[in-house]
């Protein structure tokens, strides 16, 4: 019953976002492109926070030092590992950024419309030319003082490792000579039990997984701990090549990535009762700063 209630409220939130975004698009059609993008980002942040509350994903601790807040409002390229669509809600709720998504997302029912209204930049990774155009579009947003978040892995993973970073989109940072802000996202525990390889599947959405089936299981979750490490900036001037910049960013992100242990019989039993996981808040701790700058 609680899952049904959550589903209804999520539907209302989706409708609310679409409605307000459409109205905003109409009423600020006279505004400059950067201001229209900022409005879309602000609406995305607002509704992402509402969705997190509906899904019981509520951080009890959020610390973003002024240094990073200033950089985000002046424009930087944010890079993060990617495990689930939940990543997007978590990041959108706390970072004023424009997202980059694969081209197929634009054709998805409801989600595609929401992504377009949020000002998402779409990339066709099957075409080098189109990927280059996407990098230039990202650079344009950066030059307009906006921050853009990309998932350089190119796809969501199974949560067992950080996949190699594709360098193409990092060309935007080279072109604009703006800083890169690496983030590491970890799903740490569920129902007060450490995350394992098997329970991680409750969050990670990858490969050929069905969205509806996966989201239905997410509606049942409670008491999840998530950590998000914000690393030191990679300042300009950057390395000569995007490949080198991708390697440095990957090293930062992977350095704080937590590999879940192999599933035990205890955690298997916990997984069998995953349908009971409803209520409580999600804990998200932000562990900031490394001791040395590049």
C-alpha cells in the first residue's frame, strides 16, 4: 500500500514538474538563452528534492564549502561515476547543473519529455561528429556561466567498479579552460546493513534492466546510506589532451569508490525481505576535500 502511495505521489511530482516547466518556458520565452537554462536548472533542483522526499531519500547532512559553491555558480564541468537514475535525482537536488544524457533518453515516454524540459544536452555516442557537437554545446553552456554534469563512463554501471572515462566530452573543459569538479557516488548501506554485491542490484540500473520493474522495487526501499565525495578541483590549464584529463578525473573518482563485499547468507536473507523496505530517510554524507591540490 505504501508503495502505491509513493507511486501516486511520484506521478503527481512528475506532472508538477512538466506543468511548471512548460509554463516557465512560455512565460520566459523572451529571456536570454543562459537565463532560460538557469530557470530550467532551478526547476529541476526543486522537483528533484520533492521526489527525493517522496522516495524517502533525504540527506541529514549536506556540506558544500563556499569554494565549490562559487565555482558551480561561475561555471565548471562536473564529472561523476554513474550507477542508476537515482544518481541524477541526488545530484540534481544539490548541484545547480545542466545534465548530459544519451540521445535515446529523449525518446523515452515521460522521462524524455522531462529531460528536454530540464534543458538536458543529448549526446549520440555512436557518431564522433555528433559527440564533438555535444562537447561544443557543453562548452557554450560553460562559457555562459553554467555548470554542466557529465557521466564520462558513457553508461550506468553495475556498481562494482568505475568504468574507464570517455575523453570526448572533457574537450569542453579544455576549450573553455574552466575547472573540472570530480565526484564519487557510493551506495553504502541498506536497512542498516553494509551494501553487498547482491543488494547493490536494488539501486544499480544498467544493461537491459526494465525501468518499471526496477522503479517498483525502489519504491519499497528504506534506510539507505549514500555517500558523495567532492574532490579537489582539477584547475586549468589542463593537460594537453582530453585523454590525459579523463585519466586524471578517473583517478580522483576511483580513489574514493567503495567496492561492495561478496554477498553472504545474512545479506541474502535481508534481500529476501526487500519488499518490506519502506519508511525512514536516506542518509547522504558528503565527504569533502583531499589534502593536496593538483
